[in-house]
């Protein structure tokens, strides 16, 4: 008599054993890396706000983390994050969507020129694709363009030198330029600029669009490297949307967004040997975890949740390594504009170690109606 294919499955394939009787820690065997990260691997990081935790823990864990735009020596350590330094492997700010990621690769290697670069606010000028990296802005559109040109040069060097690219998918929703098609990290008018409904339109990226964006990004980088291999580790941010511009309840919009991102990551992981997925989303949101792993606002991932997510990662890549931060930029890096960091820093209570433009949307929530 033939056996039922479910009879010989290991315990973690059943909800009863894999989840229902598991503790609030990450279920065993949840993360089984497709490949190990070695001591010699040069790692680049980017993504949504949650990716900042990944960058910090990789550095603390002794991994070889690239940083091609380190802070200028005169800038005090406590102001690094306010100016976009020491967050990721380059000073690109938060890259929430696949469209932003593809865009910066096209700028670096295909000569793509955005239809606009500078937004203005109170007489200062901001890079519209990373408006949070200069808290008081710059003095002119020309200075913004000069800073961006330098930034793109460093990003080009980063993508050419990395061995592993860790990217945290954060959102499907974005605002795009109706004429040029560029995607922005935040709605115009929140940090700088002015919202014009004829110029800026809402876009909720689909599975197919995100899938194609990441494949196209991979193709561009692969061609620029002359086929020299690199690997991609995808994650999905467990942080819910602050607000949605769709016509859905924010909870539905959040579940849709995360489901699409998770599905894309899974599809790419299954198709390509050099693409893997790290389940930080599952670790933070599985049924036993949600009570302990979110703060009272039900959005902020608690320090306990972050610690477990990163411990799970580190346990799979166990060899301790000498701490290293590689790829420092030349000392002639462009200086930031001096001034006071605004009091309304783009983060909320309990998130003092994160810099996140999306949190600013909460200022329009008002009181319960």
C-alpha cells in the first residue's frame, strides 16, 4: 500500500508542531540559508527603515559591511543619522520600493537623468530622492545636483565592489512623477517640495512590476560587473504602513503590501540560486510573536523583536569575524550644510535609532474621528 506523502514529513512542516506549540522565539528551522556569508564577503545594505537594524547588527557582528559614504570627520557621531550617514552602505536614505532601487541603478550605469532633482522648502533645497539626508537643506539646486552626482559615483563603486546585496523590501505604495515616471521615497510636500496632483500620482506596485524591477536591477548590475557574480539576500520589513493612499483600510493595505512583497521574494528565491530570502517578516509577525514584538502603537518593532530577528540571522552564519567597515570614501567628500537638525526628526518615540521618512505621515492622522 502506498504511503500518504504527509506521513513522513518532519514536524516543522505541520502548524501544530511548527507554530502552535512553539514559543515566542523564532520557530526552529525557520531560516535555513541557501548559502553562507563568508568572512571575505563584502556586504552592501539598502532598503526600508527596518534595514537600518540589519546594517547595525551586521557591523556589530563583525561582518564586512561596505560604507562608501562615511561621515565627514567634523560631524559629531550623534548627528550621523540625522544627515543620512552610518545607516546603510551609501547615503541614499531609505529605499522603500523596488522602483527606487531600479532607478538608482539606472542613474549609476545607464545614464538615466531624472526630470527633477531638487525640491524646495523655506528657501533651502533638497534632493527629492533622498530628502531626509540634509536636515536643513542646501543653498541652491546646483549644490543639490553636485551632491547627487557625487552620491551616484559612490553608489556605482558600491555596486561594482559588493559580493552580497541585502535589500529590505518595505512598500508597494509610492508616488511617481507623471511625466518622467520617477518614484520618490515620500510624498512631495511632507519633508520638502509642494504637492501638485497634476505632476505627482499615486502608484501601488503590483507583483509583476516589483518582480520585473528587481530582475532588471540584477541585469543592470550584472552587466556593469561584466558577469562577475554577486548574490542578493531579500527581506521584507515587518513594519506596517503608517498610512495608505489607497482606498482601503490601512490594515488591508498593509497586508496586501506585505503579501505582494513576500510573494515576489519567494518567487525570486525559488528561481535563482544566487537569490535567497531571510524571514525577518515571519519572525516578527508569527502568531506567538506579535504580542511581544511590537510596541504599544502596534507598528514599532520592539527591541526584543529586533534582537531575536538578528539573532536568528547570526545563528545561521555562526563564524565570528573581525569587525570591519570597508570602502571608505575619499576625504574630499562633499560637506554637509551646517545648521540645526529640526525638532520634528522623522522618527517616533521608541524609534530613536531609526531614521524614517514614512513616519512623518502620522502627523496628518489627527485625533480619532
